[in-house]
């Protein structure tokens, strides 16, 4: 089987993986499996028997989780909104956190999500997570669940997201994390010229570290710096262009 065939399978069929075995005659044979069920898939990718076995394994999963939160999570993580609108890093984090949620709530009936009292169950779980893994992790897990519930409500699978706008536990106060003139002076005395320039750019443009690192010489037109601030927006549109006039003052 060619590498092109393997790419096709991974692109079109989710949750399959190959294993390899060298036979007595020296040839290498590939065996395919359905990840979630562990069932073997006959034939080569794209063949009728392979597709039939894959469909049967997927149906087994759907039947097993039908009517439960597990089925909602699976539908959400396979949706276009999840796979194409979220960054790969966000997808990975959401999958990690939703897997944790499956362990706790996976078998809960979908109908229970329409009862406002379900919010208390989620908040109680968050408190348990916060005590063991910290408030930030606990809030992030609830955010992932809330995103899944909003997606489900938009598609009529549930009536509403009872977690929408939940009050977060984790807060960071950065108001006092500032550089005073004496801090800047001390830094400039010992820093390399490259780090001095980076600091000057930060002080005079007000940009974040990531935005400064992405700056190129072409962003400077002789009188101003033009940069696209922040990450690329969802859907592939570019971040807004910021025009920053150059200053002539000293530090």
C-alpha cells in the first residue's frame, strides 16, 4: 500500500490505525484497526469490505453511546466547527479535557442537560478538579464542556446551555506587574543590544512579546511601524493592521 493510500484513509476515515507484520516470506503486511473499538478492518483502505467493517464499528460506537453525553462529545469533536474553525492546539486541549468529562459524565442522558439543576453537577465536579489540579484547569474543563453544549444547543440537540457565562474561579491580577524607570535603567546596563532594542520596541509600541517577535523590517516604512496585532482570527481572516507612528523621545 502506498503512502498516498495511508494519507487518504487518515484524511477521510477518522479513528483508524495500521499495524505491520513481516511474514515468513519477507513481505510486510499491513493490518488496519478501528481505534475506538479495537476491531480489525478487512481488506485495503477504500475497498468495499474495509468500508463495511469501518461502518459497522462506527455503528457499534453510536449504538453504545446513543442518547448520552458521550455521543454529543463525539459528534462535536467530529464536526466542521471543531475540526476547521479551531486551532490544532485548541482541538488537542479540548479533546483532552472532554475525555476527562466523559469519565465523569459520559453515560449521563442527554435529556438531563435540559434540566437547569445539571449546572450544579458540573460546578461540583469543577470544585473537585480545582482541589486536585488547580482552579485554572478546572475552569478550562468547564469551558470545553460549555463550548460543546453551545454547539449542541445551536443544532437543537439540547434546548439550552446551562453553563453559558459561568463564573470562573481563576483570576490573575497583573495590575502591579509593571516596569519602573529604575528597572528599565538596570536592564539597559547589562542587556545585549538585541534585548535592549526589543525592550525599546515593547515600550514604544505597546505590543506583546509574540507580536514583537513577528515584526519584520518591511513593517517599518521610515515613519511608522505597521503590524497585524494578535493571532489570526477564526475562519482564516487576518488580524487587524495597526499603524504605530515612530517616536523620537528617549527612555
